[in-house]
């Protein structure tokens, strides 16, 4: 009897022990599963976070307007944005060498210098005939050189604007110096001449007055140009007859044409109506006809509408400027003369401020008239250009929007 109870007690102890161990094992399994689940959740969270960061990184790269390129220590491209691919015409891609893509020994040397000196480095290089300011920064990981980051900014337009500003200052100084010098000489001459010589003094005063008129014209044209360029001269667009508008301008210029022996012919049809600012387009026609008369002595100047004459494709357009795309949207007005013509080398710069062409067409004027005409026409959404062969006359074209 005692042995049976001992046996039962032993079995009971063993059962309890096994049950406890089983519960402990189950608890361990559950804990392990919870830990594994937590690890999986943590890993998924990290992956999601990294994916989000990668997306943000990629989005940041693609939205940058400047070309951005990552290269490794061997100058192989790791990553680049769309601006870099556009700059290299699609040749920039991961796995290709920087030299193979951009073909610039100067840029390759800058990358070497950046990675060797381990500091940010600025520089300027020319790619595809455009000037870029480059900033390079070394990429480091635990003091090991991992490559470099390149950011390139196109500063060609800034360079052009800087050159234009310097040219403007030089040109305006030159334009002011001539009449001011003449006025100073005339005043000094009058001081030294006999005060009783009324005829001489009157002649000198007339010359001073002419120089003052030239300065006044220069100041007014500079002011008008600044208003038009800045958009502060509003265009009052109305329906107008281009024939009548041309006729009025030719009537005002008839005395000048008669003195030059130049015949003015208005071939603009009477049924041509455009949507224009009458005063401003009259100013364009006045400038073109005035120049044509000046450089066509004993010749003919004709104003006409040229059908099927679309403007040439612009090389550089102002941001946001809209140009008529179809001949159905505009008329092409032409002012044609039989005068001295314009040298081929002068044609690209003829509409620049203060630019005066060489030889016969370079006489007189402020050099602002064509620049003003250009901005007026562009403010109408049109284009202006010139065709000429030296010695065989010139034809100036500009477009105006059709009514409606």
C-alpha cells in the first residue's frame, strides 16, 4: 500500500514537472513569436521609412533645376537627375564614367582635386558652349573617400546680362560724352568771342540747342525703353486699319522724304485690320520708315503686307512670352528700301540697344530706335526681324495680331 502511494506521488510530481516545463516551453515559443513579430514589424517600419526617404531623395533630385551628379572614387556615376541627363543629351546614367559622359578634362580634374583635398570646391567650366558654375563636395564614410557630389548651374544668361550691363554703361557714357563735349566747346567759344557779333552767337546758340535736343531725345528714348521692357507701358489694343495707320506715318515723314529725294509708297491694302496699340505701332512704323528714308537717298521705300511670311524661329525667347504660331493669327508688315543695305555681320545685333551699324547706315540717331521697336512688337505678341544684302537695300519685317 505504501509503495503504491509512493508510485502515485512520483507520477504526480513527474506530471506536474512536465506540465510546468510544457507551459514554460509554450511561453517561450509565444515570447519568441512575439519577438519575431516585433522584429518583423520593426524591419518593415525601417524599410518603409527608408523607402519613403529614398522617394523623397529621388523627388528632391528630380525637382532640382540644376544638374546633379554623384560619382564614386573611380569617377563612375552612381546617380544623376533628369537635368543632368538633359545636359548630357541622355548619356548620363549610373555605371558610366564622368569623362565619357561630359568629356571635360577640366571637370575631371576638379573632381580629383575635391576628393584629394576633402573639401568643397567651386569652379567654372564650359559645356556645349554654355558656362556652368560647378560646386563639388567630397562624399565620406568612416574617413574613407566614397566619391563626390557635383551641382552645376548654368550662368550663361547671367554672364550675358553682366556683359550687357557693362556695354550699356559704356554706350550711354559714349552717347552722353559727345553732345556734352560739343556744348562745352560752344559755350567756351561764345565766352571768348566778341559779344557784339550777334550772328555768330546766334549760330553757336543754335548748335547748343541742337545738342540739347539730342540729349533730350536720348533721355526720352531711354525712359520709354525702360517702361516698355518692364511692362509698365500698357498696350491699348484696338481694331485699326494698317493702311490708314501707315498712311498717317508717311504723311508726317513726307517732308523728310522729299528732302532726301525718296519716294514713299503705301502698298498696304485698305481692308487689312489688326488688333494693335495705334500709338505704339505707329512708333514702330515711324522708326522703320525714318531709317529707310535716311539710308535711301534718291530711292524708293515701300510699306506692304507680305503674305505667307512667317517669322523665323527665335533663338532665345523671353520667359513666358507667347508668339503667334499660325499665319492665320497675324499679319506680316514689311518696310522695304533700295538703299545702302546692312552688312551680314551687323544683322544679328541690329536690334541691340545703342548698336549702330557700320558704314552708311551708322550715321546719326541714338541707336535705341530699333530696340524700342523690337520691344513694342514683342509686347503685341509679335516678332521683328530684318533681311538685307549690303548695297542692295534692306527689308524690315514685323508681325501684328489679326483682329479677333
